[in-house]
């Protein structure tokens, strides 16, 4: 068996990654596919944490534009991430793995509340832990939630699995000559406002020297390849001089 390079990985799944070809909502086939990739990663010996987004259902900023109070909108967005987390938990359980959902907003009848100590214990026991409700606070994103949870559980790598296969110098959908980076540092990604993650999320990663890889959720075997140390998508690291 090829050697595994990382002990603990946090995978950030955007809400869009769960909607497949649909315009919104959750695609059950996509849940099964993503679950299979996460199970393969866990069975390779990596401790797997997952942060799910909610953009396939609700985003606070969009709701605020439509006239809702922003904090109410963000609460709805965070609840959307819990719905996605429950769907993913269900998909993972059907594939026979132990899994827990831990939410940054307390809802004891639905799932567990987030606790760093319990999360670390469950991961060490081989359970996949899905972190829902982002940071638990409005005005943040699940990208920042992912950076935060990754640092808290002391992940060795943060993977952002999206519908794009990496980070480009300009929007690849609008520009046919857009060039994909294989490696970047956080300073450059922040300075150039490259569409990677929001700045708060990248500052957290940079300050804590946590490597990030952005890759395509639809690329077969991408997560396992990354765990084995192969180059996939775009890797973002802290500048050598700061280390
Ligand atoms: N959200 C929040 N605080 C957090 C994380 C998320 O208020 O810590 C809300 C926010 O409204 C956000 C929504 O939940 O728009 C869904 O998360 P996000 O947009 O990050 O989802 P993704 O783009 O990853 O699908």
C-alpha cells in the first residue's frame, strides 16, 4: 500500500459540491460519491474531519440583499450547513463507517455540540467528524470555520474540495486564457485577492502554518492522492521566510 503522508486531514466541502448538476439543494448521488471518497480516505488510515458549507441552500449575504436582517440570514445559512451535514452523515453511515456531526450551534436533539476535546477523541478513535454551523457566529464563512476547526484539531492539511480544480490567476469560467497555479503562498493569494478562501480564513492558515490544497471534488481519487503526498490542484503554503 502506498504510504500515507498525513495523520489528520480536514476536508472543506462547499455546499455547491453537494448539489451536483442541480441548480440548488442536495443531490443524493453526490452525497454517495463524496461519502465514498471520504470513506476511502479514512480507511487509508487518515483521521478525517469535514466542514460542510451551506451555499447550496442559503447564504446570509444573499438573504440580506433580499431584505432580511443579516444576523438572521447568517443563522439560516448556518442551519443550512447542519442540513448538509446530516445528509452527509447519513451517506457515510450507509457505507458502514462511524461518524459524528458536531455543530457550532447547540441543537442537542439533532446532533452533538462542538467540543475540541471530544472531536479529537472521536477522530483518534477512527470516527469521521463532520463539523457543522461553521464558527457558530454570524459574519463568518464556512471557509473560516474550516481553517479554525483544522487548527483546533491540529490537522496536517486542509483540503478545500470545490467545483474548480485549483486556483487561477483570473476566473477560468470567464477567461479561456486563465492559468492555474500549482503552488502559491498565502501572502500572494491575499494581496491579489485570488478567489481561494476569504481573507480571514487565509490569515488563520498563514498564522498557523497550515497548508491548504484547493482541488476538484469530481476528480476521481483526488483526496487519496493528496493523502499520499501527490500533487493535485493548487497548494497554498506560508512563505518560507516566515517559517
Ligand atoms: N455562516 C455564518 N457563520 C459561519 C459560517 C457560515 O454565519 O461561521 C453562514 C453564512 O451566512 C454563510 C452560510 O452560513 O453564507 C453558508 O456558508 P458558506 O457561504 O460559507 O457556504 P459555502 O459557500 O461553503 O457553501
